[in-house]
C-alpha cells in the first residue's frame, strides 16, 4: 500500500476530484459499485493505481469495459505521457465519462463507444497495453485484449485471490493467441489479497480473433 500511495502522491488532488465526479455521475448512471467516497478511493482508485509501475514509459493504452474510467482515467491522470482510450459498450456510460474528462481537463484520453471486438477491427494490434478490470474471466478476456495489442506489448488484468483457478486450465495454451505464459503481481488493498495478471504479446494474434460479439463467452476458444 505504501508504494501505491507514493506513486499517486503528486496527483492526489486531481484523483480526488475524479472520485468526486465519479460519485456525482454515479447517481444517474451506474459507473461503479460503491456509493461512499472511502470505499471508492481505497478499493477502486488505489486499486487501479497499483498497476502504475507496470506501465511503459510512454505509448497507447486501452481500457476495455471501462465503465466509469477505471483504470484508464486513473492512469491518464498519473501518467500524462500515456494516451488512454476508454472502450465502453454502454452509451450512457460513455457520455458520463466524456463529461468527467471535460471536467478534469484531461487531454490524453478519448472515449470509444464500442465493444472490444469492434475496436479491434479498427485499430488492430495498435496499443502498447490493453487492460480490463471486472469484465470477464481471463480466458474470455484475452480474446478481447490480444487483438488490440502490438507484438512486444502487454495485456493486463485485475483479479482477486481466485485467479489461479481461472489461469490453471489454460496453462500451455496462451500461445494460441500470441501470448507468453502469464505472470502474477501480488498486492493488498484493505488487507484483501489481489493480483495483476500480465501477459507479454510475443506473436501476432490469429486473424480469426476476436470473433463476432458474444462468441468469446458462448464458445470459449480453449475448449
């Protein structure tokens, strides 16, 4: 936790402004689960900040299923050298994020009203990092993320203590989507064990991925 707090210290004022805006807009469209400031700060803002040391010095990042901008807006505030794309399929959430970004006067963020599959068809293997938080189990998630990331880039997922049960069935299969075996970075928030899962993109993702919307969940690629 100490490392996370040190990483965000220069940007704490702006992050708290973001948290206030997020709670405000959350009254009209559900952007995030908690409705109290303390829980939002500790379990969401700080949680997203845990990945800051793992991001590249510069480049493009894409946040898939961004919701209210977690983690993408947190990263854009703390890392102005990065350009963040927030991909979200729900129009009202996109509209809220646009207003939040305008309120924060952020110039290194764009909102994309689309599914991940649609973004991949337009900007295939463009991004340095593709990330997701509370979107899907890892097997489904990598089908969304891998087509977005350039070779040499990184896929990143936020997961809880049960992550190994998601990863174990896919051991030795990740190369089918152009990925190296995953690495885990452990951390704690409010005493809860959490993990950031990292995959290096080592080869091109096969052209057949991503499949049309909904297929990743209905017919998992590894089965």
